[in-house]
C-alpha cells in the first residue's frame, strides 16, 4: 500500500536518515515533547543538506501551513488511534489487537509519506531561496524559524535532539538535486 504512492528524493533521504543510530529517538523526542511535526524537521534538514539556501518567508509559510493542516487533520488522529490500539482492548484477543495495531500503523506510515510528498511537491514548485549559508547554517536557520513559528521554547535537551538529526543528515551523501543557489553563492563570493 505504501509503495503505491509516488516517490521523491526527500522520502528516500528521510528513510536513510531515520535509520541511523540515535535519529529515531531524537525525532520522537521532538514530536512527543515539543509537538513538532517530524516531517517538517526532516524536510528542513533535507533542504539544507542538499545545498539549498534559506526559504523565502512566504514559501516557508506555505510549506509549514500545508504540512500542518495535513498533520493536524489526517496524521495525528490516526497516530492517536494507533497509540490507543497498541494498548489493546479487553474484548479483543492479543492476536486481534496486534492485527488492528499493525493495520493502523501501516495507515499512519502511508499518511506520513503522503505528507512528505505534499511538502516536497510544494517546495518543488516554489524553490525560491535567499541568502548564502552553509548547509548546516541553512538547516539551523530553518529549524529555528519553525520552532519560533510553532511557539517552541526549546530546552538544551531539545536542541540536542535537533543537533543529533542535523549531524546525522550532514554525514549522509546528498540526496536529490541541489538548487542553483549553490552556484549563485559561488558567483557572489
């Protein structure tokens, strides 16, 4: 079912990054402790890691708004259902409860992948960037803007989780085609 959706280099990057040691717990920390949309964190990390510069304010807002709408209206209710299903129900056998849990988990993953496609395809159409910064600085700028936008006052352990994800991303080979912003930065210097 999940393979029926289209693919994008952002999805492939996310799978590779999420599989690295320490990344999943860091992402879940940000999701559960801060209420952060991990798909947006992964997107901002991918965006910077592939050599793109900071997003224009309007484009940043468009991406965040579209992802947030999908996350709140579609993904979170299914995540809540998965968490409830994991606890089981006295009327279901253990096998039935596990089957329900696995089906809901599969649906949640499909919806997460759909959100990533929404984000990536929105960004593909916008791809207007500003500034000239290193990949790490671009990622930190985008994450800082996102944390500020959603009203997160990150504690040191929260930034440690974000830094774990950033460091993991910067250690991976680049995914997708970097924008021309790298060339623009090189010609400006």
